[in-house]
């Protein structure tokens, strides 16, 4: 089994996955939170946040994909189809119905890919957990339901603040289903509470081992057939045969607290596994601005949560699938715990972050990345299907450190920035402009040159999916050359999607290398004239579009800034 990261919509991959091929599925899909999850980027010069871009959106409306999802669920023949039909009668073609129509076919495929010994954990919240549970009942059968796990993710939340008419919402719900009775299950335990130890394990033997004492008498006495004999001068009906009692005495397991007292059994604390895990998980706080494991990807879950799930429902060498893997918490946990893994995410940036994460955790981690354009035709297809993702991909191929979202206003015309050493002036900037569409013209080259000037940058790179016209090339050439250090570089260069894959790439000065720019693993790049290193900007999240400047400052003050500055 080869570990794999898939970039793209999980539905396509799930349709093709072999049946009964995975042991454990954890999925943390969008929750229908009606939020947009953003990432923040910063330049190596500034303390201020420089740019914000969207990682993924969690807003749903009834549209063609929703109708298709609905039809696919109905056509599958699963009982979930009937449940979905009933939901549609009740919910109409609402946002929540669109969300459920997205989820249902994916859950049906996930069930198919699960081995008979496998389990599925669906992470959601109270927005839709009640609907999702019925859909899962329809797919797995109600008897396969194992638990509704309540995970307390934060201590307080402004949800419960004054003015709101509900209690604070501080928990998520994890629905746990087993595919069959043959399910893999390793019971987990929590350490005993110190108060309980102090109260119940008060006694300490000569070896310093804490123990408690327990009754050896047979409940029900003679009526229940318990043997009557003498132990340490005391006659009683005992729970054990005389032979067994003698063996326990030989092992030092029988204690008499004072002469004449009824002998009792010695139970050592260090032999007890702990408190069996229950379905209320309050011991693993969610990721916050001060968390050591904060990566900066919105909705990141704590690794301890995934470790608990993986150890309960899989064994070494098993395969864990996360079809909405985000920044790869499940992947990092699975890899650490000797499981094979498959992660899917529709956001190019997520795959990028996971690669950086894996590389930091295990520099020689072995895995494949699938779904990234590997040839010019697939790069052009990506540009047609999703210009925004094309922009991410081409920025990544160029080694952009700071991603920007094309928008009106001050940032207009900037899709990415590469920072480079510009002695003796410090740090220079290459402005990247990406056009995924077919309509490109020489004015766009002039506009990029204008942006380079406006931003006080030195160079510009125009990336396009379509072939540039000779007039565009002439216009770029007319912008002249710029001296950086001892070399000269064209002020404006054009690179096509084909050239991103097969070269030549634009000639660029040596980029700033910094720990602050996490370096993703990439396929070997075609020859470039200068020798830049691939690199990626760090990100700071603002969940749910609620990010104000104050949130950002708060976030920066929360330690990440210090960590990043220290790293430089
Ligand atoms: C809530 S986040 C997962 C966070 C993750 N558990 C972690 O710890 O980082 C949901 C992820 O699902 C991804 N996503 C949304 N729709 C998807 C789809 N159709 N296929 C694959 N990934 C998708 C989003 O890009 C996002 O990264």
C-alpha cells in the first residue's frame, strides 16, 4: 500500500477506489457553517499582515452539483436515498439540503471502500449532525452505530455571550459507525484522577506499590455454593476454592489488616489500565492561537484527537483514509503511528501544507501526490475548470512565498509575490500575475508593469494558460532589463502553463530562504537560469470571515509571530 495525497474533489477519487480497501475513515468535512475560511500571509519585511486569501468556503446553495449529488444518492440503491428524498420534502431546496446532497453520495462511497473490520468517524457539529446520523443509519444500518462522541473543543466561546439567545456552543460531534460486528477495536483508557487514587489507593506496600483492598468473600454465602474454610484464622464462605486461595496467599495477594480481621485481596494501582474511555472527550482542547501545534490552516484539529481515534480503531499497517484532510492532522497522526494513509483535499494549498508538515515530521516520508497537473493538457484543463486553483498551482510551481487573492482595491493585479535578495537594497520583490482564461492581450503586460512600479517591486512574471500573442511578447521585451546584483533580468517575463511544466521557467534572482517560508516538496523543476529554491509562505488563519484587525493582532501576539521571527 502506497501512502497518497490526492488533490481534487474527493467524489471523483472515491468513485474509483477499490471496495473494502481501507480500515479506518476519519472525515472532517465542512460543517455548513456558512463561513469562509481565510489564510493570512505576511512579507519577510513586515510585521503587519500583508494579504488574505480564501482557503475554502463552507457555504452551500442548491445548484446543479447538489441536484447531481441527490440523484447519485438515490440511484445508489442505498436506504440513504430514501432518507434524502424525505429530507428534501421537509427542507426543500435549501442550503442545508444542498449540503446533505453533497455529503450523501460521498458517504455511500466511503462505506463501500471500508473493509468489514473497518470503522468510520464523521466529525461534524450540531448544525447538521442529526441529519447526517440518519443518512449514516441508512447507509450502514442502525445497528452499526457505535457512538456519538462529544468533543469539547474550547472552554468558552463568544457564541454564548450576552445578546445571543442560546448557550455557548463549545462541542463538536463525532459519529462513529462500525461496518460490521468484526470491527477492529482497541479499548483506550485514561489515567485515574489523582483524587480517586488518593481516596481508593491509600495503602502502599513495602515495595512502594500503591494498592487497594477488595472483598474475598463469596457473595450469597453457602446458598450460592461458596466453599467454607479457614484463611488466616478466619472461617468464612469464600469466592475462591481453597487451592486458588493458597496460590493467592503464596503470591502475597491476600492481606489481613489486623489480627483476626477478614483477609482481603490486594489490587495494585500499577496493574490497572485506567478509566475506560467514554464518549465524552474533554481532555483535548482545540487548536488556538497559543497551541504549539498551530500550523495556520483554518479548522485544524489537534493531533491527540486523531491519535485517539486511530489507536481505538486500527492497528499497525492498517490504512487510514481522510477524504477532507485539510492540513493533514489525520495523515500526520497515521504516519507517526505506523499506519498507511490516503488524504484528499480540494484545496491545492492544503496539500502543500501537508507536504511541509510531513517533511518536518519525517524527512523521508514516502508517499505519492496525485491530481496535480502533470502535463500541459491537465494544466490547461485546471485553468478552464477552476481558474482560482490554477492560480494556486502556478504560484506554487513558481515558488511563490506570498499568495494573494485577485480583488479590487489596493492589491489589484497581484496574485503572488516572490521575495529575493537584492543587495545592497535588502529584499526585492517579483510580482506574479496569473491569467487562467483564454482572453489575454498586451494591455495585461502593461498593467503588470504598472503594478510592479506601483508596488516598488523590481520584476514581474505574467503566467497564462493560453499561448501569449507575439504582441504580448514584444510588449514584455520592451519593458527592458533590470540589474539585480551582478545579473540582469527581464523586467517583465511571460510564462505559460506548458512552460511551468516543461520549461523554460523565467529567470529570477535567488529567493529569500527562511524558515518562515515552509518549503513544500515538489517535483524537480525544469531548468531555470538562476537557482531559486521552492518555497511557500506561512499562513495565519482568520476563521469564518470574522477576522478583524484585532483578531489578527491577537493572533500575532499569540506566539506565532515570535516563533517565526526567532526562526529567521
Ligand atoms: C474542516 S477542514 C478539515 C480540517 C482537517 N481535519 C485538519 O485537521 O486540518 C475541511 C477540508 O475539506 C476540504 N474540502 C471541501 N470540499 C472538498 C471536496 N469536495 N473534496 C475534497 N476536499 C474538500 C477543504 O478544502 C478543507 O480543507
